[in-house]
C-alpha cells in the first residue's frame, strides 16, 4: 500500500470526519471509498474516456518524437 499526504480545507476535513463517524469507518477508509467511487464514475464517463484517449495519443506522439 502506498502512503500519500493530502491537504484538505478544514471544512472538508471536518465533513469527512463526521461522515466517516456516521458511516462507522475511519477517515482513511472513507477517503479510500470516495476516491474509488470517483475513479469508477470516471471510468464509466464517455467524455472523460475521450479526453483520456486524446491525452494518451498526445503523449505517445511526444514520446515517439523523443525516441527519434
């Protein structure tokens, strides 16, 4: 597991703490679940997928030029 530090605005941190308590989980687990949910939502979003494909194509073109 990778450890990451995240800086949250006070109000958001307090809301996450309250939501985690109400959900019966730790703040860490609450954030993991929220992040996993958002990533899954993006994976199912056609606009995001199109932007991702364009980004991959752009980066491939740049890397191809560097390799020459």
